[in-house]
């Protein structure tokens, strides 16, 4: 199956969602190239970027699952 490279940007405003988000990321760990997390204490949020190389449907599913968590926003940007 053909894969695409993408970056999923995540903003977590609900600290209680962190563990569930990490569990979801673990389910997709075979596709994850790297991860960068920045705690922005001044605003009480966490900013996370996930680089991923996966089939289109897997990227969409991952971003969607994360975005459905309460207090979490996610958006994917794809390579051409």
C-alpha cells in the first residue's frame, strides 16, 4: 500500500486527555517517524507535532481519533 508523509499538529487544552492521546499514538507507533512536544505553561496547554509515514486512511483515522478527545484539537498537513 502506498504511504504519504504528513505532520499532525495537536493542541491539548485538557490535561486529562494526555494519557488517552498517548494510548492512541501507541496504536499507530509503527507509522510514527518522530514526535515533538512543547508544554506552554503560560497558557496551560501542550503543543505536539507528530511526523508520520502511513497510508492516507491511517493518517486520517489517527488525526480524527485525537481530534475527538475532549479538549484536544488536531490537524494534518500532507506531503504531495
